[in-house]
C-alpha cells in the first residue's frame, strides 16, 4: 500500500547513499535511481543535490523526507492495528546480528519463527557489535542482537540469554590439561584475538581489567574477523583464545580443540537493541515475544 517511491526515497534520504539504500532494499542501484527520478518528476523539483560523489537533501527534499517519515510511520501503525485485530503477522523484519550470534544462535530461532509465521520476511545483516549498534542508531535495521554492553541511552536494550565464555587450546597445549584457567594465564601465551569492535574482544578486555590486569599485556599475534577464523588459528597452534562455548561444541566433539572454563567464570548476555522512540511494527513485537519464549526475558534499560 505505501508508495514504493516514497519508501525508496526515505531510505536514500536516511542513509544519504544510493548504494547503501540499494543494498538495504535489495534493489539494483539503477532501480533506486529510477524511483527517485520518478518522485522528482512528480514534484517537479530536485530532491537531492549531487556533488563530488556525495548527496544531500535539497530544501524540497527535506520537506518530503519529514512527510515521508510521518506517512510511513502511520502506515506501520495501520498494519499493526489491523494485524492485532486479525492475528495476521506478515511484513519485513530488518534484523542485524553480531557474528557469533548470527552464526551459532539465530539460525535455529529464525527457522522456528519462520515456521510459525511463514508470511514474514527476515532480512539479516551480519557485522561486529559496534557496527550493528550503529545500524540501529541510523535506522538501517529495526532490531539488533549483540554481545556487548550498549552505551547509547536512547536505545532500548533487552537481554535475550546468557552466553558462557571459555578459553580454547589445541589438545597438545600445556593448559589443555588444566581443570580451569585463570585470567593471568591468558597473558603468558600467544593470543589470537577478534578484531576491534567485536563484542567478544570487548568482554575479554573487561574481564582482564576486572581481574586487575592490563588487556594491553595480551600477547596478540593475530586479529581475526570471525569465530571460525579464530578457531582455525588456535587449531593450527598459532595461539590460544577466549570464545563463546557455543561456537566450539563441534570442535570439542571432534577432539580438535579443548575448551577450559575460566576462573573466575566469564559469562555475557546476548542483547536485543532497538530505538526507544521508533514505532515498533507488529512483526518486531511478535519476534521479541517469540524470542522471550525461547531465551527468557529481562529489561536492562526501560523502554
């Protein structure tokens, strides 16, 4: 029902990028450009200024953006109200998740959700925690699932479930025979780390600091961008690491890695994050309730 040209314009204006808008909307860039051109022809005015490979809203574009925001929000409310009356759940959920969650937690949850609500389309973006929070902040996605604390108080943060962290070693490593590993032990060996901005790296640094240790004293020999690459490096004898226990169950069963509990233990919450002030669609409410059934429910900051 909502004018497709208005949806496309709103996305381009929000991101100030035809390329990013095309990616979010699952359209080609020429198709996005065509929709904008049609809208400009309808209003008989330019909506964007284009200079030096950058775009900005014209005065008319700013007015159209303000009204587009209100129109699209009203349309979402309309869908929500009718959906509540009829029990019909359909539409698109723009979801973002940090790498560990996207690879090891969400596939099962999303599969079950899709089975219950086959008319819902879930479009998922995968990045590290910092990037997912940024995408929520700039409205690129409706809902993020991350693995580290969120400092922006304008965002609502809801705990999904707890994740146990473990130290991992190749089977021949000296510490692989221990019943537990102290925080100080992590500083004595080559360490394979996730990249800056990763929730796993952040909670590991916080864990060391809480133990009175300087995270900068870690002997980081490699910085890698995914749990799979970290596990591969540890299996290859390139260092030890700290990862989510959920990510190494297969390797433990195969005997290619050994996971040892940390002492004191380290656990972190997986968190849902979304904008407090933004209207929540019926689809998003249903997904949060579904996740509540699966993962438990606790508010970190009131929404």
